[in-house]
C-alpha cells in the first residue's frame, strides 16, 4: 500500500510514522487510519524493528483529532462503525510487542490524545496541547479516551478534561503523569531518538516481556498481575540476552544483546 497521509520511515531498527496532513493539522480521516493500520501490520511483522516513534508533520500539530468534516456526516450507525474501526487500530498500536513513543509536537486533541496515550510513553514539545474537546462538538471521545485516560491520570482528572473539553499544556500534562518529559520544540525529535536508541540497545525479549507484564497486569488485580510478572520474568530467560546481561555484569563489561533465543 502506498502512503499519502502518513510518512513511514525505518532506520537502524527504529520506525517512525509521521501523520502527514499538516493543512488539516494531521486530523484523522478514514484514509489516514487505513494507512496507519497497514503500517502497524508491517511493523508487527518485521522482527528487525525495535522501537516505533509517532509524530506529526509540521510544527503545529501531532494530531488535532478525528476529521470533523467526516464526523459531521455520521449517523449513529456510521459513528459506531467509525469508532469500532478507530478503536481496532488504536488497540493494534497498544498491542505492538515493540516499544512505542509518542513525540507530541503541537496539538494532540481528541483522537490525537487517544493515540498518544495508547503509546508506551509521551515526550512532548513545549508548545504541545492535549485535550478531549469532543464535548464542544456535542460528542464524546470514541477512540478509547473515556477508558484509557482515567486509567492513566486518574478518574477525576480525566472527567474534568472530558466534561470541560479544555486544553492543557505539555507542562500541565507532565504534572498529571500524562507526559514523561517536556522538551524545547527544536530538540524534541533528537531527544526522542536518543531514548529510542537507548531502548533499542536493550534485549529484545526482555523489553517485550516487560511491556507484556505491565500492559497485561495493569487492569488485573494485584495477585493476577504478579503471576503475569512471574511468567514474563521466566520468558526473559528464553533469550541468550539473560545469560549475556548477567555474565557481562560479572565480567565488568558492557552487555552485547543479540535478541537470540536459547535453542
Ligand atoms: N478535523 C478537520 N479539520 C481540522 C481539524 C479536525 N479535527 N482540526 C483542524 N482542522 C483544520 C481547520 O479546519 C483548518 O482548515 P482550513 O485552513 O481549511 O480552514 C486547519 O486545520 C487549521 O486549523 P485552524 O485554522 O482552526 O487552526 P487554529 O490554530 O486557529 O486552531 C485548533 C487550532 C485549536 C486545534 C483548532 O483547529 C481546533 O479546535 N480543531 C479541532 C479540534 C477538535 O475538536 N478535535 C477533536 C475532534 S473529535 C475526535 O477526535 C473524536 C475521536 C473519536 C471519534 C470516534 C468516532 C465516532
């Protein structure tokens, strides 16, 4: 599939998807979502990709939400179909085995916030703005915002954002645990690339095991979550990296992780 609404780039095991409709502040229309879905399938099938970065084209927006000109044509049934379609893609993003970083470089509103919170973590530029403004359109979030946001920042904080539709700054997002780090706009991609490379240098299997344990355990009770961790911990020993990492420590040298499995 050729891409017109996203830019897909892979370099040294790090994939970048850039939402690319800058004239519409990278709003999510059906065509863009189809392309995103296709790119996520490609990434899931590529064993050499270690980290994915999501960002927006231009200096104004990450994603300013679902495309309102499409939403304006919906009835209840088409809204249900669109929300299901969008949620399937956001779920696919969240379930990627590799680590996903959102580099939020401007407005991340509605579906933009919802995509960013399905990533493993968010680095944001100083001019980034987050929010769930659907209430101002007579709507509610439909790509997971009513479910993921309360789990991430707490129920009442999420309620305030969703009920008022107000935007918050990157600094406010940082204070409430939505944004890991706020960075000057012209440094954002360099900083994101730096952390992506650091993560990519770790053991592939242990990264996946850690992500699985956190994502599968977060909505379970503690005892179920701890059992999930035991299995994921055991899984990390399926890789030669466990032997390499522990041996390298004892030999006082830097570990060289290959991601190879024990035969
Ligand atoms: N959809 C379509 N076009 C958009 C969108 C959008 N979400 N956001 C901006 N644009 C377009 C504008 O129409 C404008 O186009 P044009 O130049 O042709 O007039 C261009 O982008 C630039 O925008 P502005 O001139 O408005 O730029 P400003 O800097 O003045 O304002 C804002 C920037 C504050 C971001 C403003 O554009 C805005 O409020 N945008 C809408 C934000 C919004 O409400 N997003 C939520 C959408 S709903 C949603 O995401 C629900 C997701 C789940 C759906 C579930 C399906 C059922």
